[in-house]
């Protein structure tokens, strides 16, 4: 289917990495028992080398035949956690961590607590944080009628061995693997019972922005099950790999004029030149790299929450009229945002 806080103890900064590499398609793995996830912090990462990408096999696309899901409802939100283990791919040594023959992906879920099925949104976090860093944003999406699945990426998160870009290229296969594992959950599982397997979006912030963009558009890494992409806080040129044009996959690219790590000028210029319709280029005026994505009550956060939900409602839920509200919201924002299509 395709159309168209709390008092912070530390401030965690995320930065877009400069390389992408994908080797094999997401391999077969097994689901393991649940495990707890912790938040780690680190300073801005060192520059990463540029590495060429290689094409890989991808899963069969899904096609939705169900009626468009409801919108304009607010649900109570419940949480869950599953640990998925991919036995086909290793985790590299990193700092004090000696490496492993498999990849363990502790995946946090936010989902509506009302019975029914809801579209899946897979979220990719940034550097030196876990999904817990983004709880206010992910809860908001779930309350609008989405199952949000957010894996903690080995090493990129700082777990294990400290945050680094070692294995960053593996996060693309990690994300497709998580999609496969979620779609494979039994209907008797509380998460499996909630997921609409035919409606899938990917979203990401900072380093995770490149991951989301990769699953939607990079020749090396595209996953045809993805119906829409939300890329937040960065310059997509940092992916440094060939991307597919004119695919019909909708993309919302969010940029901030005061981003500390990716100057706005080059970011918007690349997206204007390279992203094709249906595209939505949202500029957050006066915003920096983190608060619009983590701080409920921040004016940019509240505006962005409305925009993202309208984008998801208009694409994966197929209520196309919602897409026009994005521009209306930006125009009525008293200078907080502008939209280009």
C-alpha cells in the first residue's frame, strides 16, 4: 500500500553518522525473553569513515486490503518489551565488549491499550541514547493509534562497551530484522495482537534519521514493506549512498534552522534537489537538534507532534486529506515552521 520533561540529569547530543553499509538482508533469528534497557549518554561522536554500500536482498512487500483505520481518536497507552536475537549476524568488539556471534535487539513498544489492530511505526534512535530518551514523542504517536517499536541498537546506543559508530552499518539490517520479528509475533502476544501487518512506517532522529531514510530509499537498504518515512534532524546527504528516486514512498523530512551539527542550508538544499513527490520538507525555525523531539510542551515539539500524526494518518492510514493539514499547521504556527512540498 502506498499513497501519495522531567528534570534532565544530562543533556545527550546526537549526531548523524557519515557512512552506510549493508551486507546481507535481515537474517533469520529467534525471539528470546525480555530484558531491561538503560539510557546511556556520551559526548558528540568522532567522525566516521565513508564506506561504500552494497545491495542486498529484501523481503516481499506487503499490500493492504483492509479499510482505512480510524483517526481523530486518543487512546490510552501501554508498554511492552521484547528481545529479538539475530543469530545470523555478529556484533563487533567494542571497548570493553569482546564481541558476540549474534545481535541482540531489546525492543521497546508503546501501543494503544484498546483491542484492535494499528499500523506499525519502527523508530530508530540517535547516538549514545536508547529509545527511553524519546518517550514523550513515542507515547504521543501511540496515543494517536499506532504501535511504536523502538529497538536499542547495539553499540550505537552505548550498550555494550560505550557509544561508537562500530557496526553502525548493521543498524539497517537490524531495523528490517525487527520488522520481520514483530510481524511474526503470534496473535496471542499482546504486541502481535495489536499490529496491522500491512501498514508500516519507519522514523528516526539524527543517526536514526539516516536509518529510516535508508529503509525507505537507499538502493543498498530499501525494505519494500515500508509505506512511509519520517526523517528528523539532519542532512540526508550524510547517507553518502545512492538512493532511489520517484518511488512513490512518502517522506517527511524535518530540519531545524539552528541545528548544531547539520547546517540548515546544505540540508534543505539537498532535500530540495533530491527528494521527489510525495515529499514534505518541514523547517522548524529557531529550533535546535534535540528539544523538538524530546521535550513535551516545547512549542516545536507540540507542532511536530501534530504534523507527524497528520502525516501518518494521511499515508499509512490512507486518510489523504490529512496531508493538507500539515501545511495549514505550519502556516498557522506564528513563524515556528514552514512547509515545502
